[in-house]
C-alpha cells in the first residue's frame, strides 16, 4: 500500500446534485493509520476541496440502514444532542467538522461500508428522514491499490483493544469508549445502522415519556 484515498461527497445547490472530491494521503512512518491520514488531510482539506471539486447527479444507491456500525446503542449516550442535530438537519443545515464531513466511513474487503466516526451525526440524519448516504455529507477512505481497507487496518478503530481481537475478526465486536476499560470491547448486538437506529429510537421515546410523566407529576404536586 502506498497511499490512502479519501473521497468526499456533499449535497449540491439543487436536490439532484452532489459535489465530490478525491484526495490522496501517502503512507509514511508518521502516516501509517487511517486516523493519522485523516488528521493530515484535515489540515489541507479546504484548499483541496475548493480546487478538486466535481459536480455529479445525485443517485441514491447506498441505504444508511445497511451501513455497519462500530458502537452498540449503549455507546450512544447524548440523546439530547442527537435530537437537536436532527432538528437542525430538518431546518436545512448539514453537519461538518473543520469544513469537512463529520461522517467518516471505510470500505471493507467485502465491499461493505463501516462507519467508524460520526454515529450521532448519522443517526441524526436518519431521524431527520434521510435514507441514503448520497443525500448527506460524508467521506469514504480506502487503500488506493486495493479499493478497500484491510482488516488489520480496521482494528485500529478499536484503539488499545485491537490486540484483543483474534485474527482481526472485528465484525463480531464493537467499542464503547464511555464504559469502564474492561467493558469497552463488547459483543456486537446491533448488526447495522438500521438496527442501531431502532434501538436508539426506543430510548428516545422512553426518555420523552418519562419527561412527560415527570411534568404531570410536577403539575399535580404544584397544585396540591
């Protein structure tokens, strides 16, 4: 492998248009993981984006519900933030970080897409009614030679727990950085973003019902 390819996509000015750009980050001792490659890319993202942008017709092909997740629903903690992001999206805003998409995905060797950064953002888009990846800002990273990311490079997403994943069999595992250290590496429960959304929506509904019950009890207490 000589370099990473980073493909960015943004909604265009019309609902039927997307803007795309492709950048290369050469592999070196200091840039040997996806994370370090993206960090280097972020420092140069805006001038690259401005120079190499292409306009394409929007073709909806990749369903968000089929994208692989790297967190179970217990790793999605900030439901209030998620709901606010969904409202912002409904009002016409998009989610960016440092002028680049907040959604970062890797293409696996079996041609699936794995979301390794931006779970709250993608869930917010789904809650707001977006169904396809092509409708939202995102970036996809691959090995330029293979057109995908090797398993040995994907386990980097599990941080210090990568060594605990036997034979790089990461698909059976997820990570929860909010959990105690010994419980951060977990067995996969939700198999894709569709299942993750269903689990999170149940929690959102439950928390909303609890808040309404609390308000009713507060009113009764005040009146008494």
